[in-house]
C-alpha cells in the first residue's frame, strides 16, 4: 500500500499597504531604502489622520515625516510639525530605522579561547547524549547557579566536548585552555569512599577521590547494599564529575574574575546602591584595584555576595587602595561573621589551633627578612611546612588556625599552596556569638608540643549549627541513584591510576575526644606564653 508523503512548504504572505511620506525642503526621502555598503539610521515621525467616510465608517490614514539621519530638531522641522498638527494630523511617536549593510566579519576561531572546558573520553559521551537525557549538561547548569549562590560570582559558560585522544573513561578540566585537573569515570559503577578497612571488604577497583585524594573504590551495582551497610559514602559517576568540577572552579575563581567581570558587578550594584559605587564606576584604575581585592577574597573562599559591605569598606580606605593586601584585611574584618559562619561545624562551633607567641615572632622576622613576600621553597620553609602538617595530623586536621592580624596575610600566603582548604583567621575576625574550641597551639619545631586544652568560648550565646560555606555539589537527584545513561560494557579490571589533581586538604576523620580541663600549672603555663589564648581571656 503506497503512502502519500506531504511536504511542508513555507508560505510567504504578501500584504500591500500605502502611506504618505512628508519631508522638509533639502531632505531627500530617496535615501530610503539604503544602498549596499551604507551604514547609518533614518528617523521618522509617525502621524495619523482620522476621518469619517460617507458610509459612516471610521477611516485612518498613516503618514511619516522624514526627519533625516539625526533626531535633531531644527527650526524648519519644528514649523513643519506644527503645520501638520494644525491641519489635523496626530503625532503618534518616532520610528528609527538602523541599518548596516556591511558583510558580517568572520570570527577567527584560532584566537577564541574557552574560559572553562570539559573534555570527555569516548565511553563518557552518553553523559551528553540528548537521547539519554544529557544528564551532565543539565547538572552543569545547576552547578553554575550553586556556585553563584555560594560565592557571589557567576562563572562563565562551560563548554563540554569530546576528545578521542584521551583514554575512553578519562576526562579533563580546562581553564583558559590550560588543563587543570584530570579524572576517570565508570558509568556502570559507583564510587565508594571510606576507610581502608571499610573498602577492603568490597570488590572493585582501587582509586582515590579526585577532590581530596582520599581512598576510594569503584564498585559494581551488586556491592552497593554491602557498601551502604558498611558505612561507605556512595556517589554516582555524574556526581563525582560535578563535585570535581565545582572544586576546581571554586579553587580558581581568582583567575576567572577579570576587569570586565568586575565592571559588571559594579554596574549591577549601581542599579540598587548608586552612591556606594559613584566614586569608582568610571575610574579604570580604581576598578583594577577593586578587582585585586575581590580576587584576594575569592582565593580564600570568602563569598563576595555582600558586595555592598565590600565596596563601602574599600571606599573608607580609598586613599590606601595601592595597599591591596591591607585593604583586604579590613574588608575581611567587616565580613567577620560571614567568614566565621563558613567554618562552623554541625555542632555550631569552630575547632581550631592557634599560633604560639614564638611562632608569631618567627613569622614577623620572616616578613622583615623576605620583604613581606613569603617563600616556602627554602629549606627552612620546607621544614616549617612539614612541621605544620605533622601538627595538623596530630590534632585530626582542624579546619582553622588563628593568628594575629598583623601576620595573617603573610601566614596564609606561606601555607596556601600546601594547605588550600585550611582557613587562616585572625583574632580580629572573631565575632561575638561564635563558639571557638581551641584544640592546642602550633609552635615552632623546637618547641615542645603543648598539651591539649579544654574548649574556650568567646561568648556563651548559642548559635545554630551551619554547614561549611563551600560544600560538595549535591544535585536534586540522589547521589545513590542508578546512572541515567546506558554505559558501554565495563572494561576488564585494572589498576586505576591516581588522578593528577591532588589536594592536601583535610580528610574525614573522627571527632577529637575532649579531655579533662588543664590543671592550674598548665593554665599558668598557657597564660605565660600568651598568644591566641590570652586574647580570649581578656
């Protein structure tokens, strides 16, 4: 039986209409339409005439007064308009015709660079397959909103493409055409994270968490229930990739915030708080200095959503903008509650170490010796970094170290490459109502390790628990759901290489046990040493 195919044809409807064009002496309406190669605009004044026909019907006549290529109102044109109005014509408004008949210039793709790009191996292409719902594409949109909500900065668009030159299960994250991080995914497996004892009971391929480099294992679906019963954290392949992308972007927001992005932030602020930005909005040098301060904040994971407070503080130190680091410290102090809130644990407190007086003095000596530029590449610097790492491990990797305001910026720069997730806060950034638990002091290598001390509180006002400011991305779909794609058959079991990107950040550990309060001798010893504890006792 033959079937009849119907071909849809585009129909072009033609409507003819007539109208009158008025023009003053010296103006030639033949300029409309324009000719090839011409660029400019024509301005018309729309006029209407209403009258009643012999049959009693209302009739409307439309006309246009040609005003030339500029909207200027000369005397002759004004006389013409008044004459038409007196005759009964009604002015409806202006109509502008802009035209550019120049051919569109072809972009040179060789000079175009993607600010953010994700490259996928062959086996990972189902993540962006429209026939399977494009799970990665939709989740990336949610991720950008999540980052904007947490940091106050809208990241540029993320381009996702294939790369058949890399291993089929690999992916790469690029920023400004430079590879920043790599990883590996298996679409038919779950990533189980836990202790080595927990993972040893599961069958799968040993690997590392791409964000914190903690032990993990790719397990099959049959092992899912067992892993959950053993207390392992399970993540699907899409969530593993999205969490990795989020960590890479937040760690590199400093590079993504340029002059144009800074100008955009100020323009948006001008719409609601014009007086706050009026001193900076048209001064390019000031915008560059504001960008430097915003970059300093983002590099330490301080949200810039409260842009009003940030710009107001910068305005208070307008004459000191050349000292960007100093102004950044002033901004941080005005954002102290926000900063402290971001480091609170689920119990509503900040568990931290404090620098000893000798360590503070050593930092000040290094600041003078190195002209304020920290250098951890020396033998002495490597020794201090190794010592800090050992002490942090002894205290189960607290998230914060407190120090004096004068050494905070230097100490942060000294440690940031080795401890990117470690918060360095000054005593001036502690606000009333925040519970502080000092686990101990960080002294110099030659100092004896201090005994652990009891909890010290800045204030007794209880505060509701809050999660960290920058948390792993959790999409609306449960991380333990089955993958939304149809993966290719799994490859034979093999040793999975460790991802290139490695962080020295804290790993999940048990909560430190709280010991008995120190004796009187211990208290006296601490008071003699001073440092951060003395700040709380005052």
